[in-house]
C-alpha cells in the first residue's frame, strides 16, 4: 500500500552542472532528479514524498537547486548543491521536513553542511501568524 502524498522534492531540471568541465548533453538537474528519485524510493522513511523535475526555479547563480513543497507546509528553496556529491544531508533535511506537521524544520534539525545552502523558506498561506500589516498612521 502506498503512503499518502505529503509533498514534493522539486528538482530544477534545466540546471547545468556547476563545473563547466562536467557539462554534457543531458542537464545536470535532469540527472540529479533521476538520481534523487531512486534514492528516495529506496528510503522507507521518505514515503509520502514525490520527486519531480521542474522548469527553472530561478536563482541560477546557486545551481543545482531543489525545493520542498506541500499543501499546508512550509516550502524551502535549497541551492548550490553538487549533483555528484552524496545526498545524505539533503535527504536527512527532507526526512525532518516530512516529519514536521507543518514542514517547518528547526535550526537544530537542519544538517550543518546544508545550512548555508538554504536559500529561503516560505510559510504556508494558512499559517495562523500571518496577518494584515498595521495601517499607516503617517
């Protein structure tokens, strides 16, 4: 039986390899997406996660990039990943993201080597702390 879908690991498919010498006919992002899909499928603790190749995510200076997104969850943008390096830190972060009810991963649960690669996070629109800005008094 399949686990219910919690979210997506979105891989920027058009990303080129950060090392110009390693660039080939197939984009590094596309190869990275295929590799991550296999690694995620082999880890039962990542059930509920779907790996997808996406169009350009942006922030191309920090290639290769991925994002984590799911309904009612914090979204995360991660960039500057080496598509040839081990993915343990990324998948460990993803595991924490899946376990958190709202997708928020506290600093202590973020793998240290991945912290400088976390480019941003976006709260879910349903977050109770979101509010209208105060009216200007000036």
